[in-house]
C-alpha cells in the first residue's frame, strides 16, 4: 500500500482481509507471564495449558484462553508423554 497509490480499504478488499485487522496492532506479550508459565510447567510436567491458566489466575495473571494457548505453544510447552511398560 505504501509503495503503490492505492487506499488501505481497496487493498484489503483485493486481498480479502478486514481493514480493522490490518490497522490493529497486537499488544506485546508480558514477559512475566511467559516466565511464570515456564516455572509452573517445569515443576508440574503433567499440567496442560488449561491447568496452568488456573494457576496463573490464582496469582492474579488472567488472560484469554486463546492467548494462553498461543503462548503455551510458542514456548514449546506440552504435556510429557508417558512411556509404555
């Protein structure tokens, strides 16, 4: 859009994207939450993102479940699989 003489509305319509999503800047993730998630996941290896979210809420760090899951995946956290016998 900046390189060509075309409006933002027209460019978004051509691409098929809502203009509001282009204008909106996502707020940065809090480093404290990531650090706290790493600590909880290190101590409690069997806890998934939902259970970690409950523990974060108890500490006063509440957020949307979708954002929580996104951060959980970006950090590479997952429930460790148990080995068979």
